[in-house]
C-alpha cells in the first residue's frame, strides 16, 4: 500500500515537472535566439542590417523586418514605432540593436537658386548726361535736336512739342502732353518767339444786305364770262342747275345753266325741297359766280 502511494506521487511530480518545462520552453528558445544573435554577429544596425539579420532578432519576422527596412533611417530604437513595430518587440530587441550614423535623415535637397536677373545695361554717359543748350531754346522755331537737349525731353516729347506749335508761353506745353514737372524744369531754359502769336484772321468782307424785291400786286382777276365757260351736260333732260353758294338754281336756257363754279344738277322738286329758289328771269348777269 505504501509502495503504491509512493509511485503515484512520483508519477504526479514527473508530470508537473514536464508541464513546467513545456511552459518555460518558448522563453528559453527566445532567450537562446537572442543570445545567439548577440554572440554571433553583435548588435544589429537598424539602418544598414539586411532582412535576414533583422529576422534573427527575437520577435522579428519577415513582415516586421520589411517594415523596419521601409521605415529607414532611424535616429533611435524608439523610432521603430513609426514603422509599425510593437512596443513589446522594441523593448525586447533594444539591447540587441544599434543605430548607425546613417540614421540621420538626409538633408533636403537645396532649392535651386533662381537665375540672377541680368544686370541692366549701363547707360552711356553721353545719353544720361545731356549737354546743356548754349542758350534759350525757342519752342516755336527750335529743331528736334535742340528740344532734346533740354532736361526731361526725349525724342517722343520733342515731337509732341513740334506738333503742338505755335505757343504763346511755356505753360502752353501742357496742351502738347508735356508733364507739369518737365515744364517747370525747362521753363528757365526756353523762350517763345513772336511767331507764336497766330496772325489775326482777316475780317470777313461785309456782305451787302439783299435788296427787298419789289412788291408785286396780285393780278386782278376778272370774273369769267358765261360765254367762256363750257356748260356741263345734265344727266337727264329737265334738271335744274343748283348754285351751291348762292342757293339759286337755273333752268336750261339760262346763261349760267351748268356753268357756275360750285353747282350740281337736281330735279326741280329736289331743289325746291332743299330750299333753293329759282333765278329771276332776265336777271342773269355776267357776275354770277
């Protein structure tokens, strides 16, 4: 009986010891791997090590090694976090790695210098310094060369001055488009000849007043005589001729029958109905209209 219990205790102790060995085996393997890496090649440079050298580090596989290489350069081991390496792995490999001088980030390429602007050609002394005119320049008779000798007056301004002639004073140059500053500068150096004053325009010759046309009297019109007027023919016999102005109607055979200026033919009944009266017999006169 005692022997049975002793064998059972031994068996249980053996099983417990085996379990402890199995639990400790991964850590032992990691430690052995780290020790091997440290003793065989020395610290691994994060900035220059190959993928295989990085994979020899504990907790670093092929994927992590590629991340480390892609994230170079590093200035410290803690920079591995930027490459996606876990904090646990960083803590484990810190004693086994180093950061070489290549860790310093490459200096950004210097920006290309802008090409220097070409220096403006130096003006010749002859063009920058004008020789002062020998005497006052006449604005109305001076040549273009004489005008260009004035300070502030170039070829274009000289042409404007010539085109704007004549002038009565230096201030008239403003009409030619010369700046006020230039006018003030050259005023003591210019003169205006008498030719500047335009000749007075000749007075127009007096135009004689038209003579009034002699008044013409209208020619007296004599009343037309009945004999010179062609009588109108009545549309039907027996109709009377009504004078619309005198309200008198004339029968056929009357000298004014169909001959008055304003009249028309009517039947006698219509004429009487309209208020017309018959002309007196024998009273027809040449003055009848």
